[in-house]
C-alpha cells in the first residue's frame, strides 16, 4: 500500500511528524512541570530547615537541652503530615528526637553534615525512604563547635502521584492528538494527491487513445502547470493521430489501385507464360495478394477508427457465419496440419449485425489460433448462447499468452511470436466495438489461449 499510494506515504510522513511534535511537547510539558515542582519543594524544604536551625541556635544552650527542645518543633511543622523533623547528636550521631517515627537511622544528607560519622549502635549508615526528600542543617553551639545536625524531610508521594496523573493525561492527550493528526493527515494527503490521481486517470485514457480527455486547470501552482501540459500533450497527440490516420487512409487508397492492376497482369501472365515461369509467377501472385490484404486491412482500420466505415447490419445467424468462416479457413488449417473443428449451438443464434464484418473477425481469430497451434494440434470454434448474449470462442492448443501479449494484443501493429502485420486483432476489436459487443483474449486453464467475443441476442421484435 505504501509503495503504491503517494497519499498513504504522505499521510504516514505527516502522522510521524505529528507524533514527534506531540511527543516532544508532552515530554517538554512533563519535564518542565516536574522540574519546577521538585525544585520548588526542595527550596521550600531548605527554607524550613534554615528556619528550624536558626531557632535551635537561638534557644539551645548545649546538647543536653536539645531533647527538650525537639517537641517544641512540632509547633512549627506545617499541618501536613508529609513533613518531618529529626535531630542528631554531632558527638556520636545518635537520634536525639523527631516529630515522626521515621526510624533512628539518619539520611545521607544528615550523614554528610555529620562528617559521615555513624551511630555505633547501628550497622547501616543511612536509610532514605523512597519518595521522600531530605535536607540537613548544622546547629552550632555558642562557641562555634558543632552541636547537632537538624534533618527536615518531606514525603514526595503526593507530588509523584500528581506527576503520574499528569503523565497519563499527557499520554491520553497525545493519543487523541495522534489519532486526530492521522485523520487530518490522511485527508490532507488525499486532497494533495487528488489532482495527481486525476492526471493518472487522464494519462491512462490518453495512452488508450482517448485524446479528447482533458483536465480541469483550476490552480496556478506546479500541479496546475502539469495539468495544462497534459492537456497540451493530448491536443498534440490528437492532431498527430488524426494526421496519421489520414495519411494511412490516403496511402492505402492510393496503393490499392496499382496493386489491383499488378494482380491483373500477373493473372494474365499465368495464363500465357511457359511452365518455367509459373513458379515465379505464383510467388508474385501470392505476394501481391498479401500486399492487397495488408492495404485492405490498413484502409479498413483507418475507416473504423475515423468512424467512416459503413456497416450493413441485418438479422443473421452467428452459427451460419461461423460455419462459413471455418469453411474458408479449412484449407489453411489442412496445410498447417492443424485440425479445425466447429462446435455450434443446437439452435440458430440470432444476432443483428454485419455478417461480412463478423466473418472477418472470426477469420482473424482463427488465423491467429492456427499460427499459435503446432502441427497435430486442434483449433476449436464454439458458438453458444449465455444469458442474453451470443458468444463465440476460438480455442487453440498453443503455448498460451505471454505477459506482453496480454497487455498489447489489441494494439495496432503489435506482432506476437509468428504474428502477421499486427492489424487483425485491432480490426476485430473495432468491429466488435462498433457492434456494441465485447472481445477478449486470455489464457485457458487447460493450456493454450482463447479468443472470443460476445454480442447481444436479437429478438424477433428487434
């Protein structure tokens, strides 16, 4: 999908850019918010620790008075139960008192202020509880010696819970933004590529011979200029195609008269020439016939494409038309060593069309099948009715179709392996299209190829 669709690739690129922007914005919002809240909490904790240390400095006479002062600190602790204060002796690191039971072990911040001296009673040096922020201050005595270390801590669980909620909110908002971005990106990509899809359809139609195809030029950017160039290309191709068809029609008409005269002279010479010249004259006669058929095919194709071919439609039996074509192709099939059979419908298949032109189509299909079938093989012509259609199929025992044959078989002047001038199938398609029918060429599951066409059945009222 992504290799074949420009819209999908553009939507993916837009979506990835949106994802990156949303992710960066979410990470930025979360990071800045977390940093601000944690910094603010640390600053508040430091300010509270400085206040407590100043109070103890002003009221404590010596270490023995600290245990009695410790309960008084509870009056200064905020009402939230998240804050706690502990006092440690500077002499031996022993816990002198605290506002909450957080255990006797000091935090790493307290140990740093104590000079990393640890209580002799404990083996563990420190114990910082998770989701708790610690800070410590020295409490000096009046003579400047270190009297104690004050530790103030705060439970950060509420803050971390808020940050977790913020993460989920940002994640959910990012998901919504991502979905919205993908939808908008897909719509924007399709809007951007819609003119390109129109150009693709137009160029395909032009490549198929529909030179009247035009694109709407309603913008002045690069896409608008490209659409204008496609329109100019279609106009030039239409003019060149018209000139080519006119040239082929004129040259075919001009060649047919001298070729007919040459054919007449050859026939006259065959009647009077000696036996030694008969082989050469037969070859000349055969090549003259070949040139006349080629010129007639060129003229027929030109008239069909220009819409000047005059058909003579009438009620006909497709079985009878097919039988006549098989009879005409029988000699060539015998010469090639190929068995040619007709499997007609049990009842007449009534159609409305030009019997001569339809016979020409059948002969072209049989001729191609005979060329593809090796000696000893069989070419089968089947006529049947399916639903409200008359169907004719020509099946061969050849090698089947190549990928190029399947794509280009009906193109003018395309010659497959062992093909003729490359006009037979093109003429057949034009004739069937003029009869408002459908023609095909495809591989058979059992091997070989099948060419055929379908026409509407003709009712008595019609």
